[in-house]
């Protein structure tokens, strides 16, 4: 069971998209489609995948015309084969045609993310590793794209810069300019000022950096762009004293190998920034 985005948040994003797509109305439908014309259409998958975007698709239709009737046969997180009928929509032809592109854009992209995530999750099956996303999301759509990751069986990393501490290479480069203070001391001092609920994670790119970070009692260490051999060595050295995350150079072809090293988390930016929208169309039934 995965937590869905709240409806007001969905509607806010969908309204922005509808306004972008028809800022002064749908002049094609207004010119050629009679106001009384009715349609019965079916959302059809052109390829196999995992669905995400049920509530977003419905919101696009109903915010355009509340009298439209939308019914899904497959629900978020559900799998489907090519040719499957995912949903139907009935009502005003003008309303359906005006909402069609926005509704499809959302469900195609979100289902693409869910489908790709499911492939990564399947490749890591049988290991302890969780597949997690990153902040490499489409500006403004993070809420929906990270929900799509959950629909695909993945997990979310920190949602924003405000959620948790993650010291990355650029942060460390600045900190290392002070030769009079050790990284361990700086981490311990920062920890003393943070709320006790704040998660502290530090990125390292070499094995010889581990002890300084471990001595500060961090919650997670991110092993960035490590070879498979060094990942195994890092996991052994950390010895369950904190969570271990692998990141960088993660591909679907490598995921099983990385997961086998014993890491707890594998973060994959490609889940959201390198995804292909799934081929899903809206076909008329009448």
C-alpha cells in the first residue's frame, strides 16, 4: 500500500497544465464540435507497463467538465499488457477533447516512471537493497513523479533540501578548506545543532574517507561512483554501523550486481530524469 498525493495538490498541478494547454479555450473544438456532441472513449495501453496517474487523469477530465464520467479498470500500481483497456470516459465531446492531451501527458509520463522503477526493483529482488529516487525530477512535478516511483515498487529519498542533511562533494570541498578542523569534528558540531529527528547522510567517493565519517555517528553513508569491489569493501568496513547507499553509474544492467554487494539503498536518478513516457492513447468507442 502506497500513500497517494492529496487531491488538492493534484488539482493544483492539473489546473496549471490545463491553463497552459488552453489559455483562451480550445478554439478547434469550439469552431467544429457541436456543444451537444457526446463521446465514449477508452484509455488503451499500446505496450505493457505499470499504471500511475489514475487520479491525475480523472482530475484533468473533471476539472475541465465535472459532468464527465471516468472509470478505471486498472488502478495505480497495477500491471497491464499491451492492448489493455485501462479506463473509459464518457460525456461532452468538447470536454474530453480539451482535457485529452493534458490527461494523457500525465498518465504516459507517470506510468513510464512506474514501469521503469518496477524493472529496477525486479532486478534487485532477493537482496536487501531498496531502489530509491533522487531530486532529479521535473520542476514542479516532484510530488507526482515520486508517487510514480512508489507505484513501481520503489522508495523515496529525501523530498527536498529541507527534509534531511545530505553533505555531498561540493559541501565537503568547502568544508575541507579549513585545515584546522577535522571532518569528524565538523559533523559532530553540526549534529549537536540539528533536531534529533533530522537524518544525517554524508557522501564519500573513496574508502579512506569512511572512518572520519563513521566516527561522527552519521545515519547514512553514500558511496558515490564506487566500483563493485569497493562497494563490497565499503559495506564490510561500515559493518552495519549505519545505512549504506550506493549511487552514481547505476544502470539497469548493473543493478543486480550493485545490489549483491549488501548495500541498503541504491539511488537512481534515471527513474525520473531519464525515463521514456509510456505509449498510452485515448481511442473513441463511438
